[in-house]
C-alpha cells in the first residue's frame, strides 16, 4: 500500500458516509505546492504534499479548521507571535502548517515522508507557558482530528452516524499508511 492509497481510501470513505462532499474537496496543484516549498526553502514531506493535493484549497467539514496552503504565511505569523510571547522557539526542523485563533498551532518535523506532528498551545489564560501534544505521524494526526470532529459533530447533532463504526473504519484506513 502507499500514502496515495491512504488518501484515496480516506476520501472515498468520507464522501460515502457524507462527512464530505466530493465537489467541495479541492486540492492544490503541484505548481502551487512547489512555489510554497521554494518560498520556505524546504521540501514538504510526502504525507503533507498528498494532503495538500487532496484538500489544500478547502476547509474540510471533517476537520472544521483551515489547513490551506494559501494561509501558510498567516499560520507562521501566528506561531511566531505565540512563541515570542512565551520566550520560546520552534524546535529545529519544525514546519508550521496550521493554527487556531492565535492560541495554538500545529507543526510537523521535516525529515521523513510521514513526519511526526505536534500541537503547541498556551497552557491557560492564567498560567504562562506553552504545552505540547504529540500526535505521532502526519496520517495519525489526520485520523485523530477527523475522529474528534466526528464525535463533536455527532454530539451537537450536526451529523447522524454510527460513531464507533466510523472510528473503526478510520482505524482501518490508518493501517494503510502503516504499510506505506
């Protein structure tokens, strides 16, 4: 199997169970991805490149957060501000690819096709400092985020699915990336 198979199966499943609409999922072109790689002086990991080709111009309903290629500069600016406010630095090889309302950001570590992803966020409104959450590989992070949104959307009645069944299928899809 391959990372391409992981994304193909994930896309098919999310559309089949109506968590996504096929016409809403818009990916980036190779030229758009290469331009951003040039801007940042890096080669994106394969898992992230395929993520961008799949949905890099879309806000997926199943993620409920932007991870669009066009917003990288904004994500980096928010991350720099948060780090500076807390006298911290991004760990070597870290690449910011998403943020949420200025109090957290996601980054991965360059150097592998399916890199580790971390979340950096403020500890609290009253306690200074940052805390970090490790998500494992990029594909693990993606599956985890989708599972979280399925559970939340089900609890507020935005969707009506069998959550354990959806999670079980997402776990099976995650295994595809394990053999890439």
